[in-house]
């Protein structure tokens, strides 16, 4: 119901290529893309006055199916229930939309590159183009993540390189990231990229490893913390030199992982207090001195589970010396429950000037014998519900995890396989758009950057 209301001001301007459906027996269908066929979504224009355009994606196989209705039309049936939705800006205006997107991981780039060149371009267009779902955000791991073929940082071979004289981008940046980041920028010049570090060079960590938990050696204000801040600046400098400047960064991906000595993949630990002090003593001043202050680069704290977002926001944003370097609060969806939705409202209340952004989500299928179920409908519903809940609680955008994975849900160097909106079958030179690709599109294509949530109420529930 909400989706129909939000998108009723728009319509397509020319005929689209329809979904070529394939049923794998998991409840719905995938749309198959190869060199002969691939569905698209046409660019949008405002709908004429008096017309409502409805776009429907259904379990039975509809994908952005368009129906135009005119006020006063006789639809041939009589409703036995009705609902009045009242929109009143005078009673409240809320957050503005930053956008929607996905992550340019090594695994995503490797899978896209395994396709013929024309299909590589098509994948990027499906996500970022006017004929696609019009993403405008992209997340980039700073160095390796679990969705790489091996663990690495940008300065692994030297144990005391505190000035990072040996810092160098990896082969993976050139093979799997930069070219696709530039391609997305070409189809959507307004795309915004942000980087997230998983692990610094192991010699900066207490355990001397890229994984298995661990913190930075020393304390905030010390040489290891300052070195990590300079490491992030080196990434920003190098990507800008390659023609891919960052809109923003997060301080650290899932900083709670540092508490777990059995954590399998790249990580670095922070407590809320350590991250607060790192911000005000090291990262904030060093970013500012290097030309990456808040006037040019958004800085997001936390980047971990919604269950803990309020505690971190309260600890960091109530400290004025730390908060002055912060633009927003990032969070992930993996521990989302009905009970912790309120944490978003509480985090917003700590400092309403800071935006809130969901920066990672994926379907993990934990406890099952495989991690890719082509055409599974439940993930569509889970994504659609999670996004609308977040948007109704101050979240300004929603960024998915890997743009594309293979049929196993990888590659992933610790076999942490998961699902993705696009699954690549390199052998058959084709890829499959999962149902939840279109769930994401129902938001990303219509909630353009700068859109603003306003007060609305309804008189009764309609099943």
C-alpha cells in the first residue's frame, strides 16, 4: 500500500523489455539476462494530472508491471473496505533521503568480470542506469574483506611502515573495483561512494593478524591509532588519484568483531569509548588536515548492528569534541528485531543533525545446506519490510551488500557464502535477477535523493 502511494507520481515514457522468467522451484522466478535477452526498466517522467500509475512486483512473476488508473474510472468491482490516508506536512517533516546502493566487493567485481563485456556493462546499468533501478550509493571495502579470494591490506609486508611509504593499492582494486566504479559513475554522474575498512595491516593490531579479533596497539593518541588514520587517508588519496573520489567513509566495519578471538575474517575492534577517542584525537583532526573534513567527506560512526546503535551514538555524539567530526551513524541489519526498532529513534534523538544510514544487508540462509535459492520469494518480503521499517524510523538510505555473487554465494575466502540480488552463471554466460533485486528497486528508483518523509496517518487497517 505504501509503495503504491509513494510512486504514484511517475510513469514510464517508452516500452520496456520484459522479464524472461525462469522457475527453479523456490516460490517465484528469476529474470534471466544473457547476450540475447534482458529485462529493463524505462526512465521515468511525472504522471499526468488525474492519473495514478501503479507498479507491481508479485510472487506469481510480475516485475514492475505497470497499470495506469484515472480518478473516477470504473474498475468493474466494488470495494467492501476503504482507507483514507492523510498527508500533512504541518504535523511533521522527517529525514531527507540520501539514497540506495550496494557494495563493490572483490567478489562482486570478479563475478561481473567473468561475464562477456556487454553483459558487464549491463549489470552496472541494471543497478545505476536510468533503465535500471537507479542506485546512487556504492560502498567500497578499504582493502580486503571476507568477500575477497584471500586476506590482504595495502601494506602487509613491512612491520614498521608508520609513514606508509610502501602503501599501494592491490591488484584487486584495478581488476575488480575501479573500472566498475567508473562505469557506474558514467551512467549515473551523481553516484556517491563511501569506503569502509575491515582490517588495517596486521602489524598495527594487538594479535598481529588480519582476522581473529584484535584491536589497534596502544591507545588513542598513540602512533598506531594515528597510523590507522593516515592509512585511511592514503586510501582516499589513492582512489581520488584514480578518478574515484569518496563521498564518505565509515570508521570501521563491524567494530564489535574485535572482541571475538575466533572471528574468521578481516576485522578490527573498537569499543564505543575507543572509537570516540580515536575520532577526536586521531582520525578527525588527521582527516581535516588532509583535506577530508566534513566540508568534503562524510564521516560515519558505528557501522555495526542496529541492536547497539543507540549505545554507540550516545557515547560518541554526546562528546562535543568527537561529534564535531561526525556526519552520520551507519548500521547493519543482521540483528534486527521488532524490539530494537526503537533504537533508531533513540539514536536520532541523541543528535538529530546526524543522518542514519543502513550500510549492509544480505540474506545469509544460516543453517541450510546452501546459500543461494534462485527465485526465493521470502527474501523479497524481508527486504521490502526491513526498508520500510527503517525509513519510518529516521533512516536516510539503505545500502545492500555484494552487487553480484556466483551460484555458491561467493567467492569468499572463509566460505561465508550469502545471497545477492544478482547471481552470475559464468559458464552459461548469463546472470539472474533475484526477486529482491526488484524489492530494492521499488525504493531506489522512486525515492530520489532529497525526497523527504512527511507525516501521514490512516483511519483503519485494510487487509
